[in-house]
C-alpha cells in the first residue's frame, strides 16, 4: 500500500474542468501540459495519485502530489513549467544589442577585409570585440529576432526595408505591409 495522500485535490470549477478537458483533447497543446491536465482530471475522477501518474505518463505519484498541491494554490497556471527552468540565455541584452549594432554598421574594408557583412565576417569581427565563442547560427537567430533579414546585396536590413539604386542615388524603400506579413 502506498503512502497516504497529504493534500487532496480541491473541487474543480466547471470552467477549470472544461479547460483541462480541452487541453487533453487538443493536438496542438504541449505534451507536458497535456500529461499534467490528464493527471488532474483522473485525480478529480477519484483515481489515486500513482494510478493517475501511470495513466498520464508522469514519473510517479509524488509528481502528481506536487502537481495537485501547486494546482490547489495556483489553479490552471500550475500546468505551465515553473519559472527558472530551462537553459539560461548565453548572450544578455547588451551582447545582443552589440551584435545588432555591429551588423547594421558598415564594415571597415581594411580591418574586416570586406565591403559587406556575411555571417562569417560578422562572426570574426564579433569575436575580436569580445564574443569569443559566438557562432554564425547564433548571429543569424539574434538578427532575425531583432527584425533584420539578409538581403541579396549581402547586407542586413530591418525586415520590410530595402536599399534601392535610383538615378537620384540610393534610397531606402519601406514595405507598408510588413507587420501583416509577419503575423
């Protein structure tokens, strides 16, 4: 016989029950959230913590007991991963700003050996500036997150803008539908 359950699941509100059932049936929901919702519904139906853990695919009855205690305090927010979990960001906001600023600056032909930035030349420059372990893929992701895209002219421009040659000189063209296209 298992350990007695210290804290029982409180009575579920009808809105909470419906939300949990929707999560269990949704194919687009995260698997970890579905498992937690399924375990809570089973406990609400009268199953033991150990049985709910087995059926929901969780580690043990202790995991379900912890989930029940958290659900009693926080409600549906208990289904999300607790803050502080996961990998910590490698590059802070200051380093990300440095990457974006460097990409948007014009390279020095003598120092950088290029007239326009490529990911590898940008990587070499950033490594000289103190980001010793930065990779090209990280640079690309940071620039895309900041709203820039790599243009055919081998320059990084904010998304929705492009440099065009005209008789009067080089002009910046802005796409008015940029935000609609992103969404």
